[in-house]
C-alpha cells in the first residue's frame, strides 16, 4: 500500500516553509509526494491547465 502527502505550491511565507519541511521529512520515511501546482483557472485555457495537471497522475 502506498502512502502519499500533498504539497501545494501556492502558499507563501512561513506556511510554505512549514509545508515544505513536512513534505521533505515525509519523503525520508518513504512517503510519496503529490504536487499540486498553482493554476490560474480564470485566465488559462483548459488545454494548458490539463498539460500542467496530467504529468502528476
């Protein structure tokens, strides 16, 4: 059974540092990261959004 942790690349400041620290420690334990990229849903077309998301699955 695989265990995953999500990492959102939208946060800034101390929240971002804390999330990255937790993600790095989880990787040391063999937990796999699922990256959640920033997507500007209002200005990007659907095909461009799909290209950003698809490589992660």
